[in-house]
C-alpha cells in the first residue's frame, strides 16, 4: 500500500480527530468541529486518492463534504478497536475492563476479550468543563481553562466529608467530596476555619478572565449577590473537580456492576489536562478501582477507523 494511502477520521461533537501512517509512524491530528471544512481540505490536499474511514457523531456530515466515498464505522466499534491497539502497544492486554470515554459527554462501556457493551454514561464531560467554566469565569478557551485550573484551590468551594465531621471520625474517607461547590454557601458558618479571612461580596469582583467573555452576571444575577467571591483559578479547579469526580464515580460504580477492577480512560478532555487526569486517577483509586490513562486515547476512534482500512504498525 502506498504511504498515507488510508486516513481514519473520528468526527466528534467538539473535535475532529485524524490518524494516518507516514513512513513507519502513526500521525495524529485534531481540528475543532467548527473547522470541519479545514479538516476536509487537509485530507483532500494531502491524501487525494486515499481510502477514508469515518466514525463519530458527525460522520455523516463529514462524509457529505468529501467528493469521494468513505467507509463508515459505528463509533464504538472504532473506539474499541483503537483502544485494544493502544493497550497492546502499552503492554496492557486486559481481558475485562470498563472503558470511559470523556469526550463532549461521557460514555461508559464494558469491554471483554469476547466483545463489548454500553453500560451508560453521564452528560458531565468535556463539554461541561468548557461550558460551566465559561459561565462561572467568562473564560471559554480550553488551554486557558486547563492551565489556570492548575493554579487553583478547591478548599473554600468544595465541601469534603471531613468538613462536615469537623474532627470526628467519619464513616467514609474524609477526603471524599461530600458536595461539589457545597462549601460556597457555608462560608459564614465556616468563617472561623478560614481564619476570618476577608472576602468580597460579589463573585464578579474576582471572576472574569482574559478569554472570550460569556456574559457573566449581565442580568445582575440575584442568586449570586451574597455569595463570597472566589478566585477564577479556584472556580476552574472546582469545575475540573466536579467533572473528574463525577466521571470517576460513575466509572467505578460501572466497574462494580460488571465485575471489572480496571477503568481505562480516554477522550480529549484529558489532553494537556494533568489536573483532570490526577483527580480522575486519585478518585478512581479512592473508590476502589484501578485507573489507566491511555496514552493517545483521545485518538482511539480515529485509530480504530484507520485499522478498519489497513494493518497498523506492529506494536
Ligand atoms: P468529541 O468526540 O465529543 O468531540 P473529544 O473526546 O474530542 O470529544 O473531547 C472533547 C473535549 O476535549 C472538549 O469538550 C474539551 O473539554 C476537551 N478539549 C481538548 N482539547 C480541546 C481544544 N483544543 N478545544 C476545545 N476542547 C478541547
Ligand atoms: Mg468522541
């Protein structure tokens, strides 16, 4: 087969992922879904005669933009096959595991050597990370959200089990979050614990960033008028916490339901986002399962689509 003769495409709700072979190496590339025409132009220009295999929610739209026929693949078939390839490459040939794809939303599957089935999912995912961050802080740029969240502290926003038990021995780990964002309205009650630190009375005074504005408090938002202010970085860290803990908790419950002890995490929400990876890993362990952050897992669908067209390099 001639070099680069096949392209695997995963056209997702937020990002379009491509995978192809150049020489001996696999190349992976991503475009925003809004730039779907740029992705098509790239493929048409660089691979004029290549076979294409497309998967993902926007695969029909993507196919309609190509002048040539493309093979279509059911999203989870592609994802699963890409994940098996990446696991083998990583030397992790699990027989039974939960696969959690944290994309725009989150979907959770059980994969065994004999097949796979969808267990469920949650609407809390990478789209929540972007949307809620924009609402709370006005920042809508992914890289700014993830880099600033790393500087933040969740201490005054999230309520831990240990905060409720106040020194008494809790029946479950005090490190577990009792309520994401649940400490926000308890500031008065917990004042002593915060050392009586002075706080502003409007979140508008501290929130708001360099990124695209998302109309924060444009209507005077009475519900937040008496809420103590929180730093932008802290709010972003708490959004990452909410997403990570929801994803990890759902995954661990799914693992218990299907008798698996390992959860493999994929999806672009982990791209350049070590805080989310850390929270998901720690929380998965805390809840009793073993997490695996699959390298290049964001490209599982595109790799699986490519695999449907050609043999991939031996691992
Ligand atoms: P989908 O297949 O639904 O498009 P992905 O697995 O590609 O989902 O993950 C999309 C999520 O990845 C976004 O919601 C966002 O949280 C995160 N993300 C990572 N990189 C970017 C980026 N450059 N631009 C926007 N979102 C990004
Ligand atoms: Mg996807």
